[in-house]
C-alpha cells in the first residue's frame, strides 16, 4: 500500500499555531460553559455553602 503524505506550507502551520494560542488565551479569560458549571457545582458542594 502506498502512503499519502500531505505537505503543509509553513504559513499554514504558523496560522494553526496562532489560532491554538489565541484559543488558549481566550479560554483562560472566558472558560467554556462546561467548565463554569463544574466550578459552580464544586462551590455549592464545598463546606460552608449549605443553605438552610
């Protein structure tokens, strides 16, 4: 069987790297909704946060 090798131009690799970096920065500032839900669940489950 023959293998197909795809060559990706350097400019395209750089564009992909920059997008990943920007996404990581954005997610650190504005966490995804699923992460926010988990954090809120943990906050409600921690001691001292019970409602009477």
